[in-house]
């Protein structure tokens, strides 16, 4: 989801720049830049399409028919203009559409139906705020407006049919135009994604068109099974073209500071990038020629049309075991987060429906999803006893989730009383690992065994090398003792005979390293195991660094409920400059973020870039010479990796011999990461290697652990370029110099982790119009705390959110302030009508 702030003209450029000029071949028929919709809770109406100028007025907040401003508009360049999501699917769907016009037509219609359903859902669930500042309440909107921008290609000109769905920030409620409550829309993302995915996956016309040509969909991933093996080649070509375009733009911006490239120049770059990527081919000049090019490439890659398969299954709402679906949805929700809202529940329900593999009428699916969502909400446990909660605030959990945290607290409190638990907390660079090595020596001298467990196998390998102690991933140790987690997050325990290395004895010291990153289910199992074996427990970590993926807060609970057993490490020894050590402590607690920014800027440890492509190019240059580069998202990491690989290829330091399913080309000399633990190959997830040779797709690699051979299948599916990494891949590392991408996706913990990896230098890279703009971004980053610290913390956060954003005013219902403008006339319902009873569910989930 993107919340767009800025000028309307820049928004027009944004939607045009997301695709290749190859889209012009499709759009040359005279269609506008965007479709225009208005929606109320009662229906949705498509209005006249918008050309570029009309779209700009719409983004700016003006009524495109009357030209009047929709209420009081913000005039500054940072005002919120719209909220955007993208309606798309796997690349294989677009490849199938390229092969057969019938599939293309059905896919386009399914995407459009999904977009309209999302707009309708938001019209029924979005809110705005009314009242004086500091005493606002939320009320439902009565009308929203949306723009839908259709693209047929990606920026690289390869098949990628997708829609940009934009909800205007001006909404109508209580008799006037007001501002959309964007936080509520952001917190509804799970429902938006789930509805969009299920609407297309279960669409009868789209699925029947696929089946008529022999295509089947994987129920979990949605990929077209018969085309999955060819997607990597198209992705590789796309990455190459995108990197070409970014290179041209970065070079142009260097020569033209302060200017923006126009459409004609971008079209030139597109054609040049295509020609550079495929010098043996002629650039296509029409939509049909472009489509035929894709078809030819598929056949060149070995594609052969499949035979028509069996008929499609039909999802019958009456056969669904609704109690079973509710139980599954609650398990999945609870495995990922401490608290959820109705939108999260709707998203999970939609994903379960989509994974059925069957087709269903849209109205039937919607009714089924609404019923199942209501049941999930009813079966959840409320965290607050209030009646003024707004749906977007996460106030729901389960007794099972609460029980896990209660058990952790009880076990920690009991150990605190028995003095059998110790907590060591310290900032980045405080010497926690060195402290563990000393503790291990004392333990050995006392005749005790120290066993270290970490959230990942890679971290365990680092701990073993630094402390000399037996170190394992937490899940390996627990698996040895019979703990099992299924794909949905359910935990069970079976009888098991642990290997000698995994056996714990009375008096052994079980160290849980990086305890802040351990989720609550894992922590409960570790504490259970320690209690059974009478082992001592030590938790080591830092609450200010990265949290667990899922329900965390274990270190917080340990410090709260065993306060007398806590040792705080205050000194910072990692950095060569004592002044930077002091700055790092201020970053850690978030105090005075603006002053910290000013000092970093003066030290030239803040770099401000005029555009994202210039920042990406600079970071890739740093990564290509071995410096640590940390970015927020996997997409950002992938772009930096592609650029860095190109730089090294141009200098002859690497070649290209292997193509991965993700579309990356890898060769001798590349820095790569293994992305799946494989005990046979003796490699860990996120472990770094250098490729030294290639033999028919298999790679011989060298790393800190020595030489390894990776088979071709592992390379194809589980290896990626690793010149850059996310913060989770960087935590625990200590290097000479670190470069950190700081942007809208950065949080305080990830920025702090990235800015504390380098002994000698740590540099933050921001895209901003000025130093003041960059300073504001920096302060925003260190004001964000997205950690899930358990249900007790979630309860506090929910109450705080209600006070911050305003409660739901019970006076207002959907039409209490007068009916919305009636966009679609519908017949009045029969007052004597009664809906038929819902059939009882059958065995299983009914899928």
C-alpha cells in the first residue's frame, strides 16, 4: 500500500512511469489515463474516464465535473492525495494472457471485478474524523471516489497486467467533504489483499478460460503450473531492462540536477533499454507485435501447449465446514500476531476460500466470506471492554494467544524467585557476545555445559565461532525434543529421542541469544524444556533492535517479571570513534532524533539523494566493493543486487552462468546467500558465499565455513544475490562500513540496527528535496514502532490508538446523517422476505 503525498502532476508521472512505453501500444486506442468510480455503501458507479489533465485535478481534490474544490484542500506539496494498492497476480497469469486472447479478456475482467469489489468494501468500511482537534471521533464515510489505472506491461515492457487502484483522500461524510482516515485504510490492507486475490482466483470465467487451454493453478501460490518454469527468464530480462533504464536516468540526473525527465525522454530510454537487452531483436511497434514477441520467447524457452485438463471444481457454500474454517483462520491469525481486527479476519478467510481451488459466483463468495468473517470475530477474545472501538484498531485475540503469554510470565516469575534465570541486555556494540564467551569459560570451570540457541541457524553458527560453545537454532533443539509446528502455526509435541548434542541436564546453562527476536511460541517451548531438564536459563539481547517476526516481546517480559535478575551493559565498544558511540545510544532510545540527524549530517554520515535511482546506484556501488548495504524491503534489496552485479560484470569480476526462478543471473565471482537451511549441503538460511565455479547449474561456493557444493535444484530455487540485505539479515554482523537505505518503510529498530553495524563508518541514505525534508523523514522513522510485543502490549496499543485517532461515535450509522448520493437505483426490498437458513457444514472444510 502506498499513501501518496505530493503534487498532482507528480502523481500523473508516477502512474505513467510504473510501466514501459510499450503500454502505449495498448493505450493508443484513445482511452483515458484512468477510469473514474464513485461508491457508497449501497453501490458503485463508473463515471467518464479521465485524461491526464482531468486526472491531475482529481488527485488535487477537485470535482472533475464542476471544477469545485472538495472541501478545504491542503495546498502544500506534502498533503495526502490518495491511497493506492495494486491489483495484480503472478507473472504466469500475464504469460497465459499473452498466449491466448480469450484468457486475456477473462483476466482483465476478473481484475476489474476485483478492483470494484475492493472499492465497494472500502466505501462500507472507511472512516473520517470529525470534531475539534484533540477531541475527534470517527464516523463512517458516505461516498468515496476511486481511480483505476490499467497497465498491461511492467516498466521493463514484459507481460504484467495490473491495476493501480487509488482511493482519493477527499471523502463525503456528514454533509460535507472531509479527509479520509488513512490509518484505518492502511490497517485494512489484509482484507484488501485477500478480497483481490480471492476474487480473481475463484472467478469462474477466468478459471474456465485457463482450463480450456490446459492450464491449472497451484492452490497455495496461484501460479499457473504449466508456465512457472518460464517466469524466471522473463523476470531476468525485466530486471536487466529496468536496470538499464535506471542507469540512463541516474546518469541524466547527474548532468541535469533539479530537472525532471519528460515523457519523450523516458520513451527514448525504454527503447534503448530494450535494444541493449535484446540487441538481436527489433523493438516492437504495436501491441500485437509485442504480444507475439512474448509468445515467440516462450516457445524459444521450450514451452509446449498443454492438453486441456479436467473440469473445474465448484466451491459450494453449503458444503463448507464453517466451524473448521473459523478454527483454521484463528490459528493462522494467532500464529502471526498478538491482536487483529475484522479486516485481518476477512483477509484470512478470503485466502482460505481462494486456496480451495474451486470457482464460485462473486456474490456467493462475498456472502460466504462475510459470514465466516463475522464468525471469526465472534469467536475471538476482545482485548478491551469498550463499545466505541473502530473496526480498524486491532482489539481481538484468542484465549490460546493469551495463555501462551501468561505461561511465559509464570515460568519467568518462578525462575526469578528461584534465581535460575538471568537477563543480559545491552546496546549494539556493547560486547554481549564477548560476555557470553567469558560466561562459557566460567561455566566450564564450574563443570557446567553452556548451550546457546538463536532464532536462526546462521546466528547459531556465528555464536558457536565467537563463544566456543555448542550453538543451535532454537527450532532444531526443540525439534529434537519432540516439538512440532505445522504450516498453519499449530504446535504439538510427540515422543522423541534427542541426539546426544541436544540433551540438557540439570544445571546446564541454556542461553537464548538474540532473545528480542524470539517469538512467544518458541519461548514457551524453550522455557518448558528448561523446566523439564532443570537447566538454568539466560536471555541475551536488546529490546531496541529487531523484534520477533510474529508475537514477540519475550525479552520485555523477562525484564519486567525478573527485574532483580537483569544485568544492563551500558558501555559501547564497537565503534572506533567514541563520539559515534554516544550518537548510537541516542539513536537507540530515539531521544532528540532531530539533533542526532544534524550531527550525522555535519559528520557527512547522512547522504541526501535527489531521486531513488541515484540512491540505488550509489548503494550498489558501495555494495559492489564489499561494503554492507542494508535496505528495508526485499524489492529494494533485489534492485541494489542487480545493479551491483552489473557493475562487477562490467569490470569482468563476475560472469553469468545460472538463472534462478526469481530471475537473477548468477556466476563465478558473485556474492550470494543461501535462503534455506539444508543439512545435507551444510548451509544455512542467509549464509553468505562467494561463487568459485559452476558445473551444469551446480555451484561450488566458499564462505566462512569453508567450501560447499550446491546442487542445481537448490541453486535455482534457494540462492539469491547478496550484495545488499535487509536489516534482519544484517543484525548480528560487525563490519568496517555500513550503508543504510532510510525511507518510508524504515522503522526505528531497523534504522538503528543498520546504523550500528560499521566499526569505522555508518552512513544513512535518504531521498529528499532538501535537508529539512530529510530531517523530517529521519524523525518520522525514529518515531515508528511496529513491533508486536505480545497481547498485553497490544491491549495498551489499542487503547492508545482509540485515544489518538478518536473513538467511533455511536450516534453515526451508515446513513444517520442523511442518505448518500444514490449512485445506483435499486428496487426496495420486500418487507416480507426472509433469507433461507444457512445449511450446516459437512465433514472437513468442504473444499
